[in-house]
C-alpha cells in the first residue's frame, strides 16, 4: 500500500509539472554512483533468545563503515532551473545491510536560465526494499548540493556531496544464536547518518 501511494504521488507530480510549467519540460535519464561511508549510528533492540531470555542491546556513537551506492533515475527538467527525478538501485546502509531505495529527488539550479555550468542544491527522500520486502520499514532522506558540468547540450555530469540519514527496524544479531527471527523481536530501531560523495551522469 505504501508503494502504491508513493507511485501515485510521483505520477501526479510529473503530470502537474508537464501541465503547469512556464517553459519547456525536458525528460532526462541517468545514473548516480558514489561513496557513502557511515559516520554515526544509533541502535536499540529487545528480543527473546532461543532459550527464552529477554535481551536488550543498544549502542550509539560515531562508527565509520564504508558503503557505496548505484542508482538509476528518470525525471524531468523545467527551464534548466528545477529538476525532479525518481531513482532506484542498490545502496549500502549499515554493515551487512543492503537495500533497494525508491527515492524522489528535487534539484534547484542557481543560474538555470543560462546555458553552461552551474551549482545546485538538492533534496531527496523515500523508502527502501530489503530482500524484496518493506518489512524493515526503511526511510531515507538526504540534503546536499553539487556542481553541474555540461558535456554537451543534452548531457551533463554532476559532482554531488550530501548528508544522508536513514531510519529502519532491522533484525538484531545475537552473538550466540545469530540473526534473531522476527517472531522473537519485541522492539528494534536504528538510525544512521552518512556523508555521500558521488557523480551523476544524465542525458
């Protein structure tokens, strides 16, 4: 149901832009890839062990862990000043925790009315699938900026930096029993912050 509502919202935004934009709307396709190391993590969980003991574990603090991402997107650019995309692909969040995000992204270009290279700011957010399911309730959001370099009239290369945040309900890992089944989890919640550096190629 959550995915259905997200797709309906995305379609509504794109249709509205096409109908009400003051100038030409250009559809664009592209890919994003980069490095997104985890900088801070907060985790708390309560569960029952295999023999029936109740265990609570928690941790919080700066925790560097190397991650990356590869995304594919489509969307539209309005008057070379605003751009709106839907993106999906593959992304690492925590250690041994990989997801397929479904993101909506908005970009604003400071001198979009002019031809040529320009800086921009961006905001995105969405949800993510893990092993083909929304069971982890993963929510993603990021804020950042970058610089666009036009390789040709229709092809651009963006250099992007942003702060990324996530929240989810992952399965805890017990040092004796391994991954805890969801039937034995009472509560689980994790927050993560990362610094993302990457490149985007759109045409």
